[in-house]
C-alpha cells in the first residue's frame, strides 16, 4: 500500500526533484505538494538557520495535514558577502521581488570581485516532522563559484549564475539536466541523507 507524505512547498520543481529521488531510491511513497492538500496558513520563516526554517514549515504541514511532512530551506552563501544571502536568499532584493531581481542584485554586489574570489556554496536543510511530533533534519552543500552573467534556462533561483565544483564543462546548474544536477545538488544530498529516516518512519521503525 502506497503511503502519502507531504512536501511543504508550492514550488513544482522542488516537488519534481523529490519525487525523482524517491523513485530512484525505490520507495513506495506518494509525495504530495501543498497544492494537493487543504490550504492552511503559511508560517513565517523567522529562524536564522536553514534547519530552523525547514522545521517551521514541516511542523505546520504535519499539524495541518496529519501526514508525515518534509520541508526544505535552502539558499546560496557567497564568501565575498560574508556568507550572505544565506537564509535571506529568496528575499534578497526584498519580499516583493522575484528570482531575477535577487540574482541581479547579487551580481551587482560582487561585480568588482575577481574570479578566484567569487566562491560560494548552495546549502539545503531538510526537515522531517511526524504528526506525533518527532523531528529529524539533514543538510547538504554544493560548493562552486558565481559567474559574471546568467547562463541557462533550467533550474530556478540562483542556478543561472552558479557553476558547481563537481559539475562538468563549466556548466551552470541552470544548464545541467535535472538528473545530472540531482546527483550533486545540495538539495539532492540533503534528501538522500534523510530518505533512510523517512523509510524508517513510514515503516514504523523510527
């Protein structure tokens, strides 16, 4: 019998990414998004760590749906900006601005930084919360560097300006196939790190 879990996101690409990894791991789990469950108030992300914000979202989803809930919080940490934007990545240009505005602002802020010093890393934290209150977290990182201009149409967020160290042919994560990105991405690493816990929870072992 297939068990349903909910991923606390309205981002279709994040949902597709988790579904791909669940299939790769051979788990008989149906992953729902927020669009598949009854609407509930979106909690404010008030923590200053990726893990803290992921837990806020997963707790709300578990409470309102009665399902095992997963949530992620992720962002880009730029060395030349003292690890910012960090947890503010999605709102870097202000709460009313989109991905392109965030990306343009970040590029402008390091426009005078030479290539050797444009190092950065994507960070993702995954949180798993059960309806009875058990909580687990995992973390994944993808080191790389910031390009001088956007390249590629895939991915989302800062993908068009990020070249991962473990990638190939100087491609940005927006130029990579979804499958290639999954194997090295921060979120892919965080998901794989918590998949075993998810399987145990679903199986009644954790």
